[in-house]
C-alpha cells in the first residue's frame, strides 16, 4: 500500500479533540454535582449523542459520576439518571422533572442537602444576589399537607417559585398562596422558558433564561 494514502496523523486536531472532551466532561461533572440528570440533559456538551454515551460511560467507571439509576415508567422505555449526590429511589422522577426546569434559567442553584435545613425547599436559585426558593408540586401532596407547605413560607420575604403540573392546579393553589409565591406550569415552562409565572394578585413575572 502506498505511503500517505490516508494522510498524515493530525496531531493538532487530536489535541483539540482531547481538550474539548476534557472540557465537556468537566461541564458534565459540574452539572451532576448539582442536578440529577438524564442523558438528554448532557447531550449539549458533546458533538453527538454517541460521544455523550461514550464519555458518560467512562465517567461512571472513573467515579467522576458517582450514582446511576435505571428508571422505569409505566409506559415507554426505561432510562438512566445520573447524579453526584444520593437521590432516594422514589424521588428520581420528581428530581429529574425539576432539573428540566432549573437548567433553563440563569443563576446559582443548590439542591439536596445544601438547601435550607428548616424550610427544605426542593431547590434554591440565586439570581443577581436574590434567593428564590423552588418547589415542584407533582400533585401527590394534597389537602392539609399542601396547605401546610404553602404556610411554611408565610414568614419569608424571598420569592417562592412553585412548579405545578396543570393550569387547574395553579388556579387552586393561587387561592391559598401568599404574596411571595409565584406559580408556573411545567409544560409551559419547558416549552417556553420565558413564559409567565403568576402570583395571587394576577401579576406576571419571569425568570432570566440561560443562553443556550
């Protein structure tokens, strides 16, 4: 075979590819340090889904990603969740849907054991120095329990951002909420992150959307 048919090895391109992969893995680690993630949360850091699967697999072997969970829904194929803090088995779906929302917005986020130990919100999001408490209401908490959860925030001045599953649920909770509580519907938020969050007075507000 003639020499050079396939061309010389491009060392510079190889170095750039290695550096890009290292940077992507650092960004993935930073994300899973804070958020439980599915694979689709990680695709943006790599050139292709195949590259994402390859590098995430390596990160699991090297313990750069500590926890992996296979999650099964009633319908559809099972999928995997990843995180660097331990999520209870029955909380993975809840936490992943919360991630769907939180990764859309600017700010510094805290979750898990790092949130306020008395209020215990699902997450805390600090935007331009202002702390926002984040609550994801899946509908499993009903009656007196959800009212107690709402009342827990009556004594705080910070905004509380409630993510709910349906418009009907938002209307019901708005009637019971204090003036610092704002409600957004999950399907609206993930479709249009700039959508309005509403408070009990009918005012609309927005959170700053992260640049893609």
